[in-house]
């Protein structure tokens, strides 16, 4: 899947299966222009599973290790794409590069393994992934078993996703443009010119077939080319037939300017091509854009394209509005994406201001475990579902947004830990006279409750695994973070449900629940997101927190005590030390053992950049810049994919044997190696065990006196022996990233960088080398 531009996965049990598969995908191979665009899908904009799964947390964590914390802005979670049949699909992550759209999907055993979900559902899973390949993208998949092998996945990510310089920033916010609708041919051209001068940029032309829609574009372009001879034009068509028709007509008028390649000034292409490639274009690349058959626009793919581009003139042409009403079309054409940070979007007035109130609870979460990215759900549930904490949150909502407050017209979302927590919070709000409903994936009435909320009939929704990106409710004025999270992606996703502007909405009010945390596991908050170390209740977070402004007047009488400035420690462990390396990671970077690094620290030969006390332990951390300094200090060579072959040979030739384990292990591994550089771990273990059983049976010395392998019962216990083999000889090779172990596949495999650098002679020489090493070792 890495090596080839297009690689499909399929299930074939008969000749008919093969014919069916080929007929489904052959039109995409080498000829993307033949794709007949499907308009059957209309985006609902709703998606379940807001909480990232453990696999998604793992991926975010490794992605940060490879590219840095700031690189998370390149990822889009729960991305919506139409498959080859036009059906709506959601993908765990999408990353756009200047060459490809890369979809990143988890491959959990429970929901994805064919043995668990059956052939039909498995084929549907493959169609979902194959559709991305058909559209010119790639799919990167990782599984639950990979979580234990961070280094291997990090290496795969570096190789598969490529350098960060190729990534395209995805910090986008929806803005709005005015749309003018024309339904009659009379004077349309002159009216468009006049409207454009007055500042309008977007036009929808609804005229019957054969009444001159193409002619309007021809004449408009003639006029514009006289004034602006260098403008760039894009015309989008649903089929290649219409594409050819447009080119044929325009070539007579604009010779040498029209073609199917964007090197031409008038670029005529299909929806399908642009959907597969729009992310490669800057949003302002085209000055003038036409969407033919514009009634297709609400479909998933085309709406993404329209929102991406922000030309000076955008014109939609349609002969029918039977499928989508004019209001829907105007909404699609009126939206475009601004590539801004959250802070920039607020400062420019695109998104509303944010005011924060920190609810201080007495709940202790310092002992809640976290997996390097977020809290363990089981621990969190026990800690969060405490009556005093929930009552405090509801009392705060009631005090500032209840019926007797000055902000009783505000409505909002309460983000909860799980379904039980959502139900509990909703019940407590209703007891206070604040209308509320719990919404979650398994609740059949959730959509009804969401509609009631959007219509203003319910003031608060308590959400669990439902409200997510794409869900549009600008009326949301209050966000309550009752569910702490260490995932920046999740926090921003939840925050984004309330940042849209709305009539009468002067700000988004965020209630961060502040529990007691340890120094290393505090969650994200508004202050943490914006890097603000000071706090005044309900102050505008982008205003100096030591100053009160005239904007605060609307809050007069909102609370009884004096608004005082407080210094707070908002920086999470992840924010402070997310890019730092612990002693094990440093050792791997330097190609030494962790014991060596710890010895250097004890002898004060190197100094950690940070030391964090966690109970009785001290966590030593090193800034990435320190790696080079320490390497120079210790005169250590730099290691990379380019040096891995020489590094391996040097490691082998060092003959560093405490026991015979490396010799026995490598003999077994090399004996069972296949053409892909892999060996079944059970086959390797068989050889490993036989090596020592043979010595026992022949009465030969098994190993040094302090080796547990001298105990015959230890050797016969395959479970013990396997653990020993993975802990000692295997780990020595794995630590230096020469080989890896996939528990899910029961495979031990060479690093792809290393294996592809081997010749056949190298592998034969290695086998012969370890036979000789066995003889030499036992001579001693």
C-alpha cells in the first residue's frame, strides 16, 4: 500500500466475486476523469463517537512524537467523504499533503476483523477504504495490537506520511458570503456586472435547459478578460461529456486558453477530479469559478470543493431545483473556509468572543491513570460521577444561566463522560427548572431532542458520543466541559460546537470544571488552549486578564463577589513536555541502553532539562535539542534510516554476548525468514526451544551457570521461554529498531529499511556467521 499509487484490498471466493470487484473499480484505474459523479448523498452533518477511542488516542500520541504537538492542526477527525456509490462515510482522520489525501483508519479486532463481522460487512469496510484509493488517495491503517509498539508505528508514520513540510494546514473556519439568485434570463449579464462592482461575489442562475446559461458565462468572461487579462478560471462539470462540451464551445472563443489541465487559463474539469485534488489548490487560486449543474452542490464531495474555494466570482448554473430547494443551494454557495487559527478567527470577528468561568471542585483526579494522551475511561467514570461535583456544575449553570439570571435566554451543551453521566446531568438540570435532554448514539429520540434544541424548545443538551464536527448549532452560547480530557483535538472539537456567531449572541460562555490534578495529568482548558496564565471570571479571554473592559458591563450583577485576578497554572504535562523525551526514548535516539543513560544522569555527566516527581519516582525529561548536544558530548554517531544497514552490521560484529540467547534467537529467525523479511514467532520459538533442549538431551553445557536455561523445566515451559526470548535477545535488536514483533499477526519482522538493504548474500552470510558464533561461544 505504500509502494504503489493505487492498491485495492478485496475478498475473492469465486470467479463471480472477481468479476464483480473488477467491474466496480476498473473505471478508476489510470482514468479518474471517467468517474460519473454520484449525487445521491446529501450530508446530514451528524456523526457519532465524539470521544476518540484508545486507538485514536494512541495515533494522536505517536503523531505528536513524530511531528510535534503543533502538527495536530494538520489532522481532521471524523472526516466525511462519499464512497464510490455516493454513500456517506466517516473516516477516523484525514491528512492532506501536497501530493495525496491520506485517510487514517483504526483497525480494531471487534468491529473490523472479518472473523467477527462476517464477509458482507467486511467487504463493506473494504469498499469504504477502496473508495479513497479510487479517488486518488491512500489509506493508512493501524490496529489495537500496535499500541505496544510505538517506535515501530513511529517509523511507519515517518515513512508513510512523509515530511511535515508536505502537510496542508487544516485550521479552517466557515465564513459566509452573500448570494444573489437569478431566475430569469433578462438582463442577467448586466446585473451580474453591476452586483460585482457593488461587492457581491456569488451568484446562482436558475434557467431552463437551452435558454443560454453557457452564453452568459461566455459573455461575462469576454468582459472580464478585457479588464483583467490574467485572471484564472475553473469550470466544474459533473461528467466528462459535459467537460468536453464546455471545452469545445470555449475553444472557439478563447483559443489556447482552454484545457483539461490547470496550466490553462480556463481550466475545465469534472467534480470528481477536483474532489480528489482540491486540497492541493490554495483557496484563492481561481479568480472565477463556475459550477455547472449546481443542483448537485449539497452532495458531500461537491460541497467540500465549493466551501474550499473563495474566488472573486462564483457562479452556479442549474436548470432544476426539484431536488434541492433554493435555500439549501444558497447556504452551500454562501459558505467558504478561512484558513485561520482559532485565535485569528476570533480576532477578525469571524467567530464569537469567548468568556470563561472556572468551576472549582474538590474532586481529586491526581491518581486517575492516563495513557499518555487521555484518562482511562474506567478511572474517570468512578471519579467524575460524584454527586457533589455534578451538583456544583448544575448549581453554577442555574446561577448564571437559570430562569432568574440575566442570561436566561442562553442555551448550550454539557459534555459528559458517558451515557450514565449524561442522563444524570440532564436530570439535575431539569430539577432546577432548566429544560434538558441527554443525547447519545443508542437513544432513538436523540435526533428529536436535537431538533427541539435547534428550534429553541430545549435549553441544554447533555451529550455523550454524539455531538461532533459538522454539527451546526450557532445558537449554542454555553459550553460546559464536565468531561475533562487531555486530548487537545477533542477539546477543540467540543469548543467548536459553540464558536459560531448568532443574532443576539455576544459571546460563547465556557464553563471549565477544575478538579484537583497531579502535576503531570491536568486536562486541557480554554486557558491552556490559548496559553493564558491569568484568570478573571467571565472576562473575555483575549483581553488582558488584569484589565476589565466596557464589554464587562453586560455582566453587571451577574455574580456577588468581586471579580479578582488570579494567577493559575494552566499548562498541562502534555503542553509543557509533549515534545520532550524520557530516558528510554533518549536511549533509543542515541542507540545506547537506558541503563547507560541513567548511569550518565547519576554521575552528573548529562543534565535532564526537566525532572518531574511522580510519587516516589522521578521522571527525567530531555528537550529534543538536547539529543544533538548529548550526542556530541559523548562522541556518538547519528543514526537514521540511511545508516541502519551499517548500524546493524556493526551491532552484529560487536559480538556482545552475555549469554547465548542472541545466537540461538537469530538462528531461529533466519531459518524461518520468508521473502518479506518476516518469520512466524511460533516457528522461531520452536527453533529457540529445540536449540536448548538438544543441549540438555546431549548432556552439553547449556549456558553460563547463572542462566535460567540450565533448568530443564524452564526450557519446557513455552510461555516462560517466549517471554524470556522477547525480553532479552529480541529486545536488544528491537531497541535499535532492527526488528519488530506484531502480536496480532504473530510475526517477527525486519525493519523495512533494513531488509530492503540486504542482498541474498547478506542473509546467507548472517546464517553462516551465527553457526560459527555458536561454536566459538561454547568453546569458552
